[in-house]
């Protein structure tokens, strides 16, 4: 859509007419003029030929066109593009996912089938990620060591892909909860947004790493980083008996190694909350609650890109004026040449 940023400039369009009709014609002092005996002949010759090349109406049209082009350029025309929605300033949210060996335990159900814990995390977490429009998300995977899998980004599609590609044991068999928190602090501490959140998901206790989880939580509080912790794993599971049969089978707690006390302390220290996910539904409900606790900004900023057009009108005016000037000079040269030939012919006759 075409728009003028200084539309008032077009009000100057009738200015040449006002000058023509209102400003008095300058008086010429004939006594100060240079007398040329053959000027009348030259003027007659010039006028007759010039009128053939450029009529008075043609001159008026060119000058009017130049004036209009200059006025349009002065009005600052711009072309407005389609509206672009910008994400409102949301939060920086880091996801720390446990990929240690214990995440391979198949005590979770998906569509009626037993699956490992990481598979459930991937399914539910993808839906959570897709709803975080306006937030920058990052992904940390941790086992014996903690690794930054995806830095903070608005590109949730890429983050989802890296999450799907995560494999159990890729970071080691043990669980370094403290190192995962420490790495997340490092990636979030220079963030300029006011809300910084870490969601840490694990099924065990801190068994590796150089950083104590509770000390890491205190540092996170100093850095104004809120941590939500999620303990994943069923609380009961039927273990098969001899030769995989129900003979001598027993019910066990597959989450006996889950350190809920530490996870609760981490969350409370930083102003977050601890959640317990015993099945896929629990985990999905937890992420819905997290959406409510850390809502996505509903207000968005928008803008329409502007492309300046004034230089096109200036260029057109310049080209027209150059062509006009060139035609006048060429016509003058042609007239001078004809005059010289005529004078030469008269000299030969004399």
C-alpha cells in the first residue's frame, strides 16, 4: 500500500500558478541592453526552428511534470508491506532433560503399550514446546555430564528435532543434576529478559558431577533463575517371576532411586515448584500447569515494513530534466550550424 509521510508537501502544487499571476513582471531597462544589429534575424531564425522542435505547450507539460515529480518526492512516498507479527518479550526457558541409563526403564504407558521414560518425555514435551510462542527455549541433556544440546532460540522446530534425536546414555549412565543446573545458569545469566526459568526433569538422584544440586540452587536464586523440578517414573511395577512368568512375580517401586527431597528443595529455594509424574497423563498435566504458572504473553507487537520510494521520483525528474537540457543544447548546436552555413552562403553571394 502506497502512503505519504509528508502529505502536506502536495499543497504546494499550485505555487507556480500563484507566482505567475500574483508576482509582477520585472521591468527591463532598455538603456542597459546590448545592441546587436542582426539580433532580429537571429531571434526570428531561432524562434521558428525551436517552435518546430518543442512547442510552448510541450515546454509547459515538461515543467509541470518536473514540478509534480519533485512534490511527490518531497511528500516522502513509502510502500507499506504486509503486517509482520513480532513475538512479545516473553521469557528465556531452559529445559534440562535426564538421559541417563535409568530413563530406559519401561514403566510408562503410551497408547496401551509399555515404553521407556524418555519416550514419554519426548511425546509430552513436544506438545509443551509447540505452545511456547514468544519464549526463547533451550535444551540441556544430562547424564554423567551435562551438555548444551540447543542454545536459547525462537526456533522451536529445531529444538524439537534435537529433542527427538536424544538417546538414552548419550551423556553417560549416571545423573549429574547439579551440573545440569550449573550449565543452565551459565547459559541464562546474561539474558536481558526479566523472566528466566529452568524446567529440570529427572528420574533419579545426583550421582555424578562436580556441582552440588543444593549449592547450584542457591546460585540460581542469586541469578534470579526460577527452577521447576519434575520427578518422573511409576511408583509401582509388576516384576516378572521365573523365566518371565507370573510365578514368584512381585510388585516393586521402579522409582526408589528418585530423590524427591532434593528436587523439592531445589524448587523451593528458587521460588519454583516440584511435580511428580507417575505416568504420561501426570506429565501432560504438569506441563499444562506450567503453562498456567508461566503463561505465554498474549500481547504481540507488529509492524509493517516500509520501503522508501522518493528516490524513484527524484530520478525520474533528473532524467527528464537532463533529456530536456540535452535536447535544447542539441537544438542550439544545430541552429548555430545552420546559421553558420547560411552566413557562409551569403558571403559567397556577396
